[in-house]
């Protein structure tokens, strides 16, 4: 399982384990956890194609979060996704 680092808006570094990833309608999504036993979160890439690095943000829109939760739930059986 890959471990990646993110920098918050406050400049804090946070590490996540990537549980799964997918691409829907041209947008990349990650299902991540902050520890092996914790709840899962869904991040989406909000960067432009010309940006040198991906810019992942937490999915906060309820409709988008529910839709992506269903996608990831189909991909994985036993993940508790934070909504």
C-alpha cells in the first residue's frame, strides 16, 4: 500500500495510505486512510492538466461524496468511508 504526504492549507504535513484510486469523468479520486485501522476519506485532484503536481482536496460536496462512496464501495468490501 502506498503512503503519500499532503500539505494542508495551514502548512502541516499529513500522511495518508492510498487504499484505492479511480478516475471518473476525467477527475482522479483517491480513497485514503490516515492509519491502517482508521476511517477512509475521499480526495479529488483539483489541479489543471498543465500543473506540475496534483492538488488533492477532500471531497466535501454531499452529492459527489455519496456518488464516489458508492464507486469505492463497489471496488472494496470493508471500508468505512467518512461522510
